C-alpha cells in the first residue's frame, strides 16, 4: 500500500502554478512523473503523490525539477486566472478513475501524435536528403557529360587538323611526283634528241666507210666474231668415291648375312620412299630411315603424345613392314588410347612376322609379353 504525500506546498500566479513535493530518503532515479491537462502523479515507492488539478494546464510547456529530496513542478495555466484551490473538491472514486483513464488516453494519443510527427519529420528529412543527393548526382552527371562532350569536340578538331595536314602532305607529294615525272620526261626527250643526232652522225660515217670496199668490211666482222666466241672445253672425267658401310663388329662375332639383309632392306626402303610415299619428299635423308622413325615414335610415346607416335610408326611401317617392333609399339599406343581391336591386330601382325603361334589372350597380357620379349 503506497503512502500518500500530503505535506506538499504550492504557489500560483495568474499564468503558472508552482508545486513542491518532498521525497525524503528516496532515489531520484526511481521517481516516475506523469502529467496531463487535469492530472498530476508522482510515483516514487513507497510514496505516491496524486493531484486532480483545478483547471487545465499546458502539459507540453510544464516542467519538473528533481533534486535535494524534492520535486518542484512549474505548471503553465491554459487560461490566466487565480485558482481557488489546487485540486478539485468533491471528487469521488469513480470520477477519479474516469479522470485517470482519460488522462492515460490523452497521454497515449499525444505520444502517438508525437511519434507520427517524428516519423513524418524523419520522412521529410529523408525526402529532402534524397532530393539533395539526386540534385548533386544530376549536377555531377551533367558535369561529366559536359567534360566528355568537350573532349569529343577537342578530339574531333584534332582529327580534322590531322586529316587536313595529311591531305596537304599528299597534295605536296603528288605535286613533287608530277614535277619529277615532268623532269624525267624532259630528260628522256633530250636524250632522244641526242641519240637521234648521234644516229644521223653514225649513218654518215657508215656511208663513208662503205666506199672503202666490201672486202674490208667482211674481214672486220669475221675478226670481231672470232674475238667474241670462247674456246671449246677440254675433255675430262670426274671420279666419285662413296664411303663404304662399315659395321663395328668383331670378326669372330660378324653376321654377314644379317648385315646384307639390313642393306637390302634399306635399299628397298629408299626405293619405296622415292616412288610410293609423297610425304617424305620434304624430309631429310636421316628422317627417311625406319629406325629413326621408330626412335622418334618412342620419344613421342614417352611424352604421352600417342597420336603423333602412331603417325611416326605408320610411316616407318610403310617404309619397312617386316620390323615387328613397329607393330608392337603402335599396339602400345592403341592400348593407351583404348583402341583394343587395333592393339590386338598390331600384336597379331608382330607375332606373324616372328612366326610365333598366336593364341586368344587378353590384349594387355599380349602387350606385356611382347614387351618382355623385345622391349621398346
């Protein structure tokens, strides 16, 4: 049950009312003040001060000062007059409750209006700020467009100036070229005149020489002809020696038959190369060797360039189709490219060349068998 504060004091003028409410031993932070036109309340547990004002006041301009265990209210009257008492007399509980409820509703409406006014003011501020920003951006855009236009005009003028300069330079070159051509034509005409004059002089000299007789003229031309024709060449012969093919093999380990077979295969490859394979026309002599092509294919296989390696083996097989390693290496490339049927076909050809029995086995196993037998 709160304690009603009754030892308050008040004073008035025609326009204001001053109320002093003592709050002894109570923290100022705990004081709750509520004021409307006809109602004033201070709740500061355990004390309660409540006044139903005699006449309405301006709650917006009224003030409250808290300090030194006292709250001092300065209430401005709406109508200038002297009050008989501070609070209404003869107020029952129902009337007090109605005044309280009405005051709370008025306070809520006032707070709502203040909130709406604040929100409206904030919207107006945002709208004004947005208009200002749009104006600034428009000015900046206009400034940039003006700058671009000025740069475009400047560049256009410079381009026109450069074109005019180029046109004048071309006209000057054309004039110089015409002058040069005129000078050359003039010079040619003068040379023609000189040559014509010399021709006339030569004709007169030849007519004078003709009087000396026909025999002297024939002798002169025969002598001139003998001086201009060179002597015939002397007969000779040119001898060509070729460096012989020498195998670095000891005599006790010599395989003459294999060497002769190798030479025969090389000769056949050269003949086939010169007649049947136009792709080798632009290659060097060492690049037309099947062994060289096999080594080249092995290097390409090591760098995982399987298609290029297949091309090298194809060309080597066209040169010499009796080397089983060429088919075996090409089969390895087909295995890497997942061309299993081609790998089986090349492995089978290699077995046929070596005259080995062919069995139906997995291509991977066949490839490993060939590697163990020959290697790449």
